[in-house]
């Protein structure tokens, strides 16, 4: 997801959030109200909305703490005293985002394609660069201005967005140098991201990121002005050794006609001949007679937000989570409520033999990665 799409999604979601001063079961910071537009107050809503509806935190606290320690090192080296928050997302697509209120998001998919601590520092420093330079405020102003925008203004916005990416890359080089990291890691990080995305180098009129050749060349040129610094390959390998690569079967998996949410301790028996698959953390299924539905885990605080006239959802509450079974209503579906209730009633604790079949793939630093090359 590009930065503009990420910001647009987050702002749209935040606009639908519960009314302050209590949001998602938490009281807003002192001095914040539902009309507050300060970065501190809006950032608070922004972050909790994203984590409630768009993202899920990765379950490994040790990896999260490791990422946060790298961010703290960069901030300290650059004498930045704001209170930074670093979140690791349970998403296998390599991405990182700069939110409001000094919050940085990085996916486990991004960690999977990196090969040393300096490259991780490069990703974090790039996103911190966006925040420090105020690029998200520029993006908001651009979206507000979007209605009735001329073609010339759209071209200018696109150019500014690409300039922002170049600036964040170059800031990352400087930030790494000050923190004692290998400045060439910015180039390696960009090549890893470019390789994952297919290595294409064609420009696009609607692409807000510069072509890889330009980004890499600029980062490499700036890096020649600084000493190489620390890579910390062994430390990185040790700290992320437990990282799950690709889909995490312990989070959700389909075994025959049983949907298993291993970490949460849920299993759902689906009817015979049901076809199902995992997509973005949920089980999507088609039952006999073409009845379509989903099974997913959500935070129990957001159960009330599941109402939809085009579907029927039943939930089962356990602890701070809820198992939500949704059946799509259409001309082929009768008694969607009964079907959903029946499936919820069949939910149970996973069996030992089912849990034994869940085998995540973990980080392997010896596995070759795709690298962008001209």
C-alpha cells in the first residue's frame, strides 16, 4: 500500500471510530476531544483505528522489542526526544509506514527480506524521515485539496510525493551514519524491496514512488560521504530467528473442513464438501448450495461494528477476542442467521492432533532473496 492510500484508509477509518473521550474501551489522552486536530490527539485515534480494523499486531513480543530498540538508537543518535512507538504488524507483505504522533509500522514480511540489523535500521530510518520532515501533513493537505484538482496540480502533487521518498531515503543514510550503522544498508534495503516487487523499472504516471534506479543511485552516492559502520548480521539473525515467514498456520489454517485458529484456541467444524481457504487472516468458505461466508477472530470490543444488511454475523466471546462467523445474504441463501448460529455452536477447542499439524516456516538467513538489479 502506498503512503497516500495508507493515509486515506486510516483517516477514513478514524472518522468512523467511536466518539471520544472513550474510544475502543480506552480513554483518550488528557486534553483531547472528538474535535481535536492536534497530531497528538488525532494520532492517538489514527493508531488505534488502524490496529482495530486494518492491521493486527505480530504475536512475538521479543521481535517487537528488538525493532523498538533499533528505532530508539536512531532517535537518540539524532537527538530526537519525541516519544516514538514502533509496531510490528502480522502481515507477510513487505511494507512499512509512518503514522502520526511518531508511530512507525513495519510488517513481519519486511523483516523477512532483510539480512542484517543495518537494513532494519534503514527501513525504520526511512519512515522516521517521513515523520520528521512532516510528509504526512503534506499528504493530508493534498487529499483535502483533491476535489476539483487540476491536472497540473495532480502532476505537482505526484512530483512532491516522489521528492518525499527521495528525501526520506537520503535522511535514512544520514540517520544511519549518526547511529553508527552501515550506510550502504539503505541501498541494500531498497534493492531487496525492489526485488520483491518484481524488479520492474518502468515509470508510471500514477506511481508515487520514484523508479528504483533513481532511488538507489541517490542513496548510494550519498553513502560514499560516510564511513561504512556496523551491519550486525549475527545479531539480526539471532533476534529474528523465530520470525514466521509467509502465512502463519498457527494463527489460522484450514485442515480438511476444520478452520483452526491455533494461537487463540478456536476450531470451527464446517460442513462436508465445503471449500475454504485462508485470506488475510480470515477463512473464506463456500458451503454446499453455494452459501458463502467467513470465519475470523476480532477484538471483542468491535463486535458491535459487524452489523451489515448484506450479511448475518454470529459471534462467540472468549477472553478479549471473539470468533465471528458471517454468512452472506443473497437470493440463494435462506436463514443466514440459523446457519451462522449453527457454525458458532460447532466451534470448539482445537484437538492435539490438529495443533500438531500446524508447522510455520521460520526465518532462514541462508535462503537467497530477490534483489533488484539494473
